[in-house]
C-alpha cells in the first residue's frame, strides 16, 4: 500500500544550495580559466611592450657603441696612437714588393644587411600564433598536423 | 555512505529518546518540529535518510572569539582596500593628473605612432663606419603638469645646464598653452639666424637632467620630459665631411652622399597603432629600413689627403683648396678633400656664412672654377685626335697671338721661339694652344671635342648638388671668336673639379671616359647591389691617349719636376688660372692647380690638387705640383703600387 511521502525541507535546501553551489563553482571555474588566460595574455602583452621598449633601447645603445668604436678606430685616432708608439708612415723606397703570379685581390668588404630585413621579420613569429582554428582543423583533417 | 550512516546512527543513539519521532505520527505534525533529527520513511517503513543539524556556534548560545576576530580582520582588510580604491578613483578623477588621464582616455586604447626606421649606415671601402646612428633627446613639456614651482625651476635649470638664455625659456613655459589646446610643447632655442630650433641634448646631459627629475630634493621639474630622437653622427668628425653631407634634425639628408641617397638611406617611415592595454599588445610591423652604403672612399687615403691639403693651405697661405683622388679605370673616387673642412656633426655654422654668400658644401661638384692650363690637356688631346698636330709639330712662339680681336700672351709674357707641341705643353704656352685651337682645329672641331669630353654638362656623379659648369659654344648668342682662343688654355670656361677629373681621366684611361662615382655597394633588405662602371664616352682614341700621356710624362720629368716621384713614371699638367670677377679678371689672385696620373703604363690613380689664392706664389708649378708629389708618395704605398722597375 502506497504511503504519502514528502521531502523534508532541509533536503530542499540542500538540493537548492547544491545546485546554486554547482552553478557558482561552474562560474568560478570558467571565470578562473578566463581570468588565468587573460592574465597570461596581459602579462605576455606587457612583456611584449617591455621587450619592444628594451629592443628600441638596445638598438639605440648598439648604434651609439658602434659610433664610439668607429671614433676610436678612426684614421686620425689610429695615426695619433701610432705616432705615440713611435711609428711613422712608410716611404715607397722602404717597401719590398714581391710579385706573386695569379694572386687575386679579395672581393672586399660587404656591408651587413639592414636590421629589419624581411627574412628576419618572417622568422620572428611562429605560424602557431597566427593560425586560426579553421586553418588548424583543415590542416588536421588532411593529415598535415605533425 | 556506510560510514555516514553509521555516524548518523551513533548520533541518533546519543540523543534522548524523546527526540525520536514515532513512525505513525502524522507527517504534518512532524514537519512542524523545529529542530532535531528528521526521519523519512518509505513504504516499507525503513529509515532511508537522516538529516542532522550541523553544529552551529550560535546554536549552542556561545560566541567563538577566534572566528569573530577573523571576521574583523577580513572586514578591516577589505575596508582598507575599498578606501584605497576610492582614494585612487578620486585622485584619478579630480587630482592634478586628471586632465592627463582624461586625455589618454579620449585617445582610446591605442595611440598612433610614426615609426622612423634606422637610417642606413655608411661605410668606407674597407668597412669603416663613416655615418652612424645615435640618440639625442629633445626636451618636451606636458603643459598641464606644470606647477608654479616647475615653471620657475625648469628655465633656471636648463639655462644653467645648457647655457641658454633664461628669459627665452621662461617665456616659452609661461605662455597659456592650455587655452590654445597645446598640451605638449617642445622647448626651442634660437639658431644663428634667429629661427627656433628644438633643443637637442646628448645622452650625458640627458642623464644629468634625468637625475634631477628622479631626485625628490632637486628643483621641481614637473612636466619636463626627455624624448629620445634619432640623431646622425659622424665618428670621424671632419674627415670626408664634404663627401658625406649632413642630416638635419628632421632626419633629412643634404649635400654629398646623404643628400643624393637620402630616400634610400632614410627608409620608409610608417604609422602604427600602438595599443596601450597590455592584452591588446601585438608584434608591430617594422618599417622598411634604409639601405647601407659602402663608399669607394679609402679612409686612410682620405686622411692622408686631408692632412696634405691642410698643410699646403697653411704653407701657401691659400684661402681654400681641394684634392681629389680617383681611379681613372672605373671612376671610383678614392678620396675627396676640401678646405675649409666641414664637420657634419656641427653643420649649422655652414648654413650661415659671414659674408652672406651661399655656403658651398661638396665644392668638388657644387662649385665651378676656370681651370686654366690644366684644360690644355683636353685641347691638345682634341688636336692630336683630330690629326691636326703631332707631338713634334713645330710652332714659332712670338709671345702673343690675336684671336677674335683679343690679344693672347703667354703666362710670362715672353716669346719662347720655335717649339714643338711637346714644348708647348711642357712650358704651358698659351699662345701655342690658342694657335692650335684657332688655326688648326677651328671652332667647330674644338667644341665638338669639348662636347665629347662632357664640358658644360653634368657628369651624373652620385654626389648631391652637382652643377654643369659653363661653356659658351658658337651657338651661344654671347659667344665670340675670342672665346675660342681663351677657352683653349682654360679661361672663359667654367667647370667643376670632378668634371675636369672626368675629362682628363679619359686621357689616362685609353680614351675611355667613365662616370665618377662614390658609392661602391648598396645593401638593402633584399641583398647587395654593386653599381657597374658607366662609360660616358670615348672622346679620343687609345692611340691619342697614349701619345698625350707620353708627352705629359716627358714634360713632367722636365719642367714640373716638383711633381715627379722617383721610381714611378707619372704624367701631369700644371694650371694657373686667373679668377673672374664682376669687373674682369682679378689682377692679384690665382687658382693654382695640378692634375696628374700614374703609373703612365698602367694608370691606377688620377689626382687633382687645387689651391685658391695662394700667397707664397701664384703658380701651380710652385705651390700645387709639390703637393701632388707628396700625395702620390703616400698614395703608391696605400694602393700597393710597386715601382716601375719591379713591374717591368
């Protein structure tokens, strides 16, 4: 024989509290993940900004060091130092020449390429950072994912 | 679950029996019970779940002091944080920097920036840096951050550190910039012409000012900031200054290589949107960089040539001068010195000349002169090539000749009697060359040859500011027959030193005239490019060139022995030119010059020495030829050219 039955009020409370807690936990987990990802993005962005500034500073410093070095080895400075060390320019009659058949003069100095060449820029960023989800799926579908 | 059940069972057993509800009691009544264990039964009547009230600190009627103190601490902490946030919000909204924050907010999450690529570097042929990039700092003021104290302190500090007029700085800072919507200004100073220029300070001064800004006990410099700015520097100072030109504060190149290759060197500035919120930061595109240049200059030769030029200027009392060294085979300019020298690091004085004349930078291409007797090389080459004279053709020099009604005399006013063409060149006889031009060549043939030598036309050299020179031909309305006579020995015709070098190089280089150039290699992002030698023409045959070279080598060994060098066979010609003015030729001053090349059998260098208004002697053979000798003595060492006896 069936018997009347009713849940105890505390049980309703427990259930509703659990449901709410579940939602909250879900939100907290999602929020946490979102926050973690965003904080990583933010810190990466901040690091990028810092690195950009540092790069600019290093480029400036490098330029100044190059200029300082060039001034130190300028012909005037070298001549002065050579004179100080007791050297003097050689005269034609003081030089012994030896003819070498087939000797070829080297091609000479070649200047370095500018710092921001296209090749360097392309090599800076991995395609993983620019590939969209669709591109990744299509690449995965055709078996190109290694 | 079992453990929980057994725990509940224990709890149940530990409670008094009166608390246990009977199974047959109405459910409604049982539900009304406020506290105590509740029991739900199923149809079987067995107990399935039991609920137990959690132990509560309040249920027992007592207070937990630990928990309450914790709550107070947490509440206090949160309160402090909240108050801090409120204070910060009020400060941002209403504080002294509120306009700055507001302006920044108006801009949005990013700001547009113009990114200027690093200017290309310039090297000499051995890789020594001639033009580099450094940093200067411009002084900017955020006008909304100025305080009463900083309005007074900034001019005071800057005037003392930078030795600038206090009043001018004070005026700049105390204008009502904000009402003019000027929130950021650049402090300026006046140049020599009175025009405002941004104040640029080097890194050392910037470090001092930064220390002032960071020191809380230093004068209040609120609002002042130092903004890095690219600056061109020339590590060798005055060395090759006229070749390089200079770059102004707006990063624009003028004169010389900087001017000619300005667009190549400066790259292409771009405008980027730089995010100010870190999560939106991303890698910014780099602007296309300027190319690097390798010049044909050899800095050792350049330094030697500048030293010899300065010495010659001082010893001869000249006011100015030039020495140019070129490889006649390919047109490469190995050295180009001009006096007064130009320091590209401090170019401003050059722009304001005392006499009000326009400044001439890189005079080798930007200033013309009447070459005088060095031009006879071209006249004689024309005559030999046309076949109207031979080296031993005879001429009776009477000391004067009339051409077009104009009486022409020799440099010494004397009659040299019977002469061959060799003697005419050796003694530099004006009368003889005027005779060759007027009686042998004729106007049509002579000017045709001069045209072939490129006289009166641009050479197309890669130095900024080249001018074409002046040559009146018979087609010119002002041309008269007397021009034919004077032009034959280099008067009445104006040309640049590089133009003269180019024409004479054709004689040294088997009759092949090549374009002079200063850049040997251009290196860009996509690779290196080396300009090829450009042949401008073949004005004379190789035979004519050899013949004239031999004539000039012989004459140099005789009359102009001051220019010869033991062990090396050289060819050359002196020049002494009168200087034209508004009222005819200057009776006192001359331009003394010498142009020569060597070794004659295999010419590897061509040297032009030019001294303006020498005091010690007006003659090129006296003041310019010895300079040529000194230069060549060192030049053969630098170029590793063995004596003729070694090469056979």
